[in-house]
């Protein structure tokens, strides 16, 4: 298992993907706690085969579950954060982007073999090919 401490201002997706690439981790489970700034979360509209994106402005508490796999030959973070603002009401969705607001404490657990994503036409997303 790898531990990663992200700092204020770091882009979450890019930083985790780059870390896995540098460490030679093809696929991993990812979990984290911390705070996120200006997250953009999405809801997948199956009938349209596209995401509806929802930007949130400001700083939010964060828990994050996800994984790193290989998509189109590159490391790809698929993560679903749960965020809350001052009222502690939770929102959750598919993470498009966001930066670390304060700190972010990340556990990265490599899996035994690479997982590659391929387009699954019936639902319109890149799904695991196991
Ligand atoms: Zn998702």
C-alpha cells in the first residue's frame, strides 16, 4: 500500500494518476479523506450516454472512493467523492475535477494485475475488461 499526502492547490485527478504512473502502479484501489475546492461532480444520464456536470464553488469536506485503471493507454482515476459544505449536507457524484482545499490523505492499494478499460457500447462508458 502507498500513502500519498496531497497539498493545497494540487489537482486531484492529475496528481493521483501521475503518482501511479511514476510508481509503476497499473491499477489500484484508492480511498481518501481531506478537503476539496471547486469540485465538479457528474451524474450519468444513461439515456443520453453523457454526464450532467454540477460545479460546486468553494471548499468542502471530502471522502473519496475510487480506482486507478488503464484507459486509452493512460492511467485513469475513476472516483466518486462525497462532499459537504458548512451545513454538512452530503452530495455525491462522479468526479470530473477538483483541487485540494487544505490537505488530502490518500491510500493507494495496488491490485495484482492491470485492469484495462474498454468502451462498452450498450451503456456508453469505458468499463473494466476482466
Ligand atoms: Zn463514475
